[in-house]
């Protein structure tokens, strides 16, 4: 064993080097293509709105790349595994390794080391770097992309401030930080008990207070009778930030994991109806990077056997499996967001299903 150990170390470096170099080469190629297509799509906006070249490169595309690296990470981990493993199998290198008393389990170690490096990169991007880069992208697009400038706020906005208390905001303008209409409604057992309504309400970013020159208070008694009272100089502090008025999906993508956890706790305290969406995002940030190990095991197990179709057949079967995995992720996420399935179960179920497939393929792999 002592005589063979140095050879195994060289072999580990060979497999790991092939794995990572194929992965990063494939990622680099797809990123170049995506950037070119995105630039061609937005070049008219960049020209018309006079976007500086320095901002396009460093403010937009430098932050654009991490997001797409992470988006394609699982797919190209899979393709990298299949591509060079099936090539080794076709050249009977796998047979030679297994014939030299190396077990298939031992052969997997450099692959899993590569998967660990890729998963760690993906996890770091998911939890910390991508949310930061998304903020830069949003700021850039608000200035230089027409579609984004059309607004991230809906005409009619409903938000739950606390259990039984809802805010309705109409026509919010981000530039003036003013809304054409604002209502704060209180309910008891599904029946409105009183509300506060005003026009031309404005949000102060320093004091976090909402103010208006006048407002109306409506009261409803147990018989359904309604009374109005008019007041001047509304100046109130409610549990609602301007950031929460945007699309929840867009908002949570700009939060790192600490901010996301705090936001989830805040929305739970309010009894918000966006809790499922936030929980799906939180689970997905961990589930997707960890799938790297599952996809690596499937890729190696599938492509380590020499077959008549060669590399092409392996890549075809592997790509179909990988895209079906992505389809399952999206499918179950929608179930989780609608509340049809518990969020943790729905997000992790594709990983569990494909782990079972991976174990089956591993058992069928040549030993």
C-alpha cells in the first residue's frame, strides 16, 4: 500500500484538475454568451440613457456575473462530470483504475472534493455575495434600463402591518416618496372596526414616519353604523418600511442571509401572507448548493461505464436528468409558495428524490 499511495495522490490531482478545469471552462463560455446576448438586448437603453461604459462594466456586468455563475453551477457541475468521466471510460482509464485494486468508492473522493469546492463557492454566493450584487444591479437598472425604470411598485399595494391591521397604498412614487392615497384598516374577526384614510401621504426616510396635511378617521359600531371624524396634520409611525412596498420576490433577492432571517421574523410577527415566499427563498439558498454533491454522484455513476453511444449518449441522458431536476425544483417551489406543501418539504424534496436516483446509479456503477 505504501508503494501505491503516491500514485493515488497523483491520480487524485489529475481527476480534481480535470473536473474543476472543465467546470470553470464551461461556466466561462456560457457567461460570455449570456453577457453578449444581454448587452445586445440592452444596448439601445444604454445608448439612449447615456450609461457610462465604466458603470456598464463595473457596476452592472461585474455584479451580473456572480448571479449567472450560480444559476448555471449545478448544470455545469453535472456536464463537467459526465464529459471528462465518460471520456476516461471510453479510453478505458476507469477500467484500468478499478483493475488496479482501486474501489469505485475511493475513485469518488477527488470528485467529492471538487464538489465541495463548487458547493462552497455556490453557498457563499447565495448567502452573501449575490444579494449585495443584486442591489448594485437594481440601482443601475433603475437609472439606465427603461423596463426597470417603469417601476418596481404596483399601483395598488396591500400589506399586513400587524395581526388584524392592514395598510392600503395607492400610487406610490419612489422619487417623491409620496402616495396619492393611504388607508390603515383594523379588523376584528374579519369585520372592519375602524380605519384611517388620507390623500397625499409622504414618508420621511430619516424619522420613518408617515405624514399628511389632513386625514379622516372612520369608526364602525356593532350595528354597522359608520361615523367620520376629520383631523389635521397626520404624523404617525407604523410598522411598515418603504422597502416592504416593493415586490417581495425582488426585495428578498437583495437580502443576505442575516437580513433575510430578520425580515422573516418581522413578517411572522405581522402575520404577513408573504411568509411562504420568504421561507422558500431561505431553504433554496442552502438546498441548491448541496445538490452539487448529488449531481456529482449521478454524473460519475452514469458516465463511468463504457457504452456504445460514448460521451454523446452520457451527456444526453445526463442533461435530461439535470433539466428534469431543475423542473422539479420550480414545480415544488410553486406548491410551497401557494401553501399546498410545507416549504421545507417542498424545497428539499427534489434533492431527496435525486439522492435516491444517485444511490441507485451508484450501486449499478462498475465496481
